[in-house]
C-alpha cells in the first residue's frame, strides 16, 4: 500500500492505492469497486464515476488479474450490459480501503493545518524515479480530443510549453483536464538537436542554451537549458557535435515529436 499527496487545480488532495501482488490498484479503480457495489453492473458503475464502459471492463479485468482471488464476479449479456458484484474478498478489500481512506483524510488535514502541503509536493516530485532521462513537471494547459488520439499542451515550470499526442483512451484513463499536474517523460534518444533555422515535422521545437556536454567514446550527452528553466538532455554522436558546432554556452534547438512525449500523473 502506498500513500502520497498531489495537488489538483488549486486544491490539496490525497490518493490511496492498494498493492496487490506485483501491481497497484489505483484510487480510481477502488472508486469503481465502490460504485459497482451500489450499481450492480459494470455500465452503471462506469457512469457513476465518469469512466467509459470499455475502460471499466479493462479496470475490472486488471483488478482481478492483480488479486490473489477475484474481487469482482461478472455476468455478461442483458440489455444493461450484464451484471457484476463484489466477491467476499472484494467486499473485505473495499471495507479496508474505506477505513484507510478515512485515516488518510485525517492525515491530510494535519498536513494542511501545519502548512506542509507545498513542501510535500516538492518532495514527491524529486523522489520520482524513472529510466527516462528527461522527466519534466508541468500542468495541462489545453487538451483537444479526437476519435482516437488526444493532443495535450503542457505548460512546463518556468513557462515553456510541450505538446504530447497520446491515445484518447489514455487521456480519459488519466482524467486529464486543464490545470491537472502531469509529468512529461522523454527519452534522451528521442531529442534531436538542430539549429534554429532547421525545419522538421517534429511538433516541439524548443530552443535554448547548451549548458554542458559529456563526451563519451561514440556518443555525447548534451544538456540544453530552455529559457523558462527546464532542461532537456539529448544523446548525439560525437561526429554530430562537430557538425552542429555544439559548445557550452552556444545555442541549440531540441526537436521532439509529440508522439514521443509520454505523460504520467499521480492517481
């Protein structure tokens, strides 16, 4: 079980997850279990918490796969999409989550009274670990949904902007809305360096100053500081360093395809 805090659209809230086996059942999926207990069907539970019917089925399958014993029993068919109910193990798990959620609310109230919320937010960010070289904090500035994909504009800390294209299913699953805090993850190998005059099909064209260059045997790691303070790391060949005339203190532009930006949220 993990307890962490997050800030959403001006309000400090908490999120509680349950660890089952090697995976974690998020707060939203636990809310789905609670809604399912009341509605008695997947479709009714999905409507109650604003989840799509398909996403609800996927969540139930994931929950049952993670648990040692199924938490949900389903019955296919019928005009309302079939029935579903919690197993005895599911009811026990849901009752435990409700008790723990009440305890967490008391803890979060204590954080608020002691004015610790901003510090906790900063601690949470710097504790995040990922194999992706570029992990940038930001907020959703705008989002446009298409039938299959969603375009998300992220305002990075300091004012720089980044565009990501993800599946609409992922955007809905993460409950992305304007103002929500997100993490933008970009592999260093996905960052292409060029001069300001270069034109490519990459949606993101972010120019800044080369802060440092770490030279290896074949490749070099180049860190570009953007005007707003965010920093992007690119891995390029040593030959490219000379071709592009890259040097510490010089100018360079980072080009990143929108489809190469991975988004993450604290659920």
